[in-house]
C-alpha cells in the first residue's frame, strides 16, 4: 500500500511540474524529499508508474504554443505537430545462417534469390550484357573471370543491405582470399574479404572503406557462413565548386559497428590517396569479380531523405530555405484555419504567425481577438468554470506570441486574460 500511495502522490506532483522541471530534476527532488522525511526510497515499480503518467502528461501538452518556436535555421517549433509524421514502414526480419531475412516493407529489392532478380543486374563491361554470374539455390555467385556486375537501377544516398559468404575451402592469403567489394555511386568501396583468420592491410580489411579507413573491429564468422553487411551511404555534396558535405559511410558487420560515419575523403581507391571531390547524385551499385567464387543473397536498399545542404529538411537548414519552408507551413495553417470556426479558427490563425507574418491575417486576428477577449471578460462568474479550457488556451497563445515577439500587439489582451485567470484561482503556469 505504501508503494502505490507514494506513487500517486509523486505522480500528481510530477504532472503539476512537468512543463517546468526536467525528469532528472524531478527524480532528484523526489529522492531528496523522501530522504529528508525519513521514508524508504521509491521502488523501481513506483518510479516506472510515476513516469508513465508523466509521459502521458507531456504528450497531452504537446502542440501549438508549447515548445521553443521556429528559428532562422529550423522551420518547425520543438514538438511541432505541424511537422509531417514519419511514414509507416513494416520492419523486416533478421537472417539466420539457414534462411534469408525479410527486408523492410519500403525496401527496393536488388536480389531476392529468384533467377528473375538477376535481370536487375548487368555486366559492367562494354557493350553491356546481362549479368554473367550464376544463380543457384537462392544465391548469386561470382563467376571468376566474368567481370564485375552493376545494377540497372541508379540510386544515391541509401541504407544498403547485403549478405555474402566465402568458400569453405580456404585458399590464398591477404588480399587473395575471397576478395570482392561493394562499390557505390562515385566509386567508393566497402571491402569484402575473408579476414576471419587472415591478416591484411587494415584499410583493405573486410568492412573497410577501401583505401580510407580500417574497420573498428573484426566480427566476421568463419568462411562458409553468411556475413551480413548493413551500410549507410551519404555521398559528398558540392555547390558552385564548394564542398558542403564530404560524404560518409556507416557500416555494421554481423551487427557490429565497424565504420561510424566515416568521412569519404574522396572515396579512396588502390595505392593512391584520394581527395574530396564531387560524386554523381545517383549511379549504379557495383559488385566486384576479383577472381573468387563469393556468394551473395538478400540484397536490397532503402532511399534516404535529402540532407539540409542539398535541399532537404534534416537538421539545420540554410536561412533562406528555412524561411521558404516557414512560409509554406504558415500558408498551410491558414488554409486549414478557413475550414474551422470560432476558437479553433482564431487559434490556428494565431499559430500561423509563429512561422510567417501576414498583414491580412494580423488584421483578422486583431479584430477577432479583441471581440473574444471582451466576451471572455463579460462572462458571468457562474459561467466562468465552463469556459476555463477555452480561456486558458487563448491565454497561453497570447502569452506565447508576445513572449517570442510574433504578435506584440496581442499583449494588450494579456493583462485582461491574466486577471481572469488569477481572479478565478487558475494556475497561469
């Protein structure tokens, strides 16, 4: 009984403070309170129950006039519900040594074990011909001496997945043992090599960015077993001859991170040190024939969204791009406002000012807000409680807009609304 009672008490305290106090401070404050009172510390169950209620409180508080507003380089507010929701992707399943896993639902399949999927590949020799490698028992196998193969499809930044297996009969050493490679658009290679018990040049090791950076670790299975590579490829981005992003690779081998956002430094290569340079936006992916009968299965990729430096909205944006996006958001909110009535319409129009000002919108708000505030002030005392939610929403909106300077004139209504809040004993926080 003590645990449940304590949990409820602390939970109500936390919900009351949640918009003003970080979780870590609440935990520390709660622990100090109970220590000073000579009480036993909260159990993990109590803390878990407490913060599950806190989490619900945070979710209920999110929305307009809540987090830090849009900035010069970030077109959305913190916790902004106008920001697009992430698209649903059904996750895949991991592979086992016996069976290939299932790719995510939005993956583009490059090889799924069926003979027809080899039609997505071609020989890179001129003139281009159908891929000369073999498909047997659900795997794609290099035909030594037939040459490299590449995808018919061109793509750029991606999440890429491939599984490969070296022959069980160990043959050769160093770079001559089960050598192949994955080449992305622009020529950067992630090395494939049987390094289970095979020292070689570290920047040519399995999982290396070839000629650039060794892997952080060697997590390979023995030859004959399947090795799983997952790769995040980001190409270099140049504009007007200036490098905005040098590109990078993140690689996991059998679930172990071996490249952690490694800079491409021009993409590497054999013997010569490469320098930063532009890459094509898209291009085919290539698998290497290095004279060894490597086997492959379960090859797929997912396209990644554009970065801010190339016109996307990931991270801090160029101020001009952020301004353009804020104007777009503001216009969408104003269009949405026209589908609503009463308080909803007014609040949406006020919200649009957080992104971009508009003379006509301000004039509409000024007229409607003045009428709304007068009506709120004239509300009979016995009807005030029924209007509490509506008044508090408008009060928060006015306070937010004036605090961040989006609509200073709304400050004329602020004292009136504050007086209503305080005279009714409502918490202005």
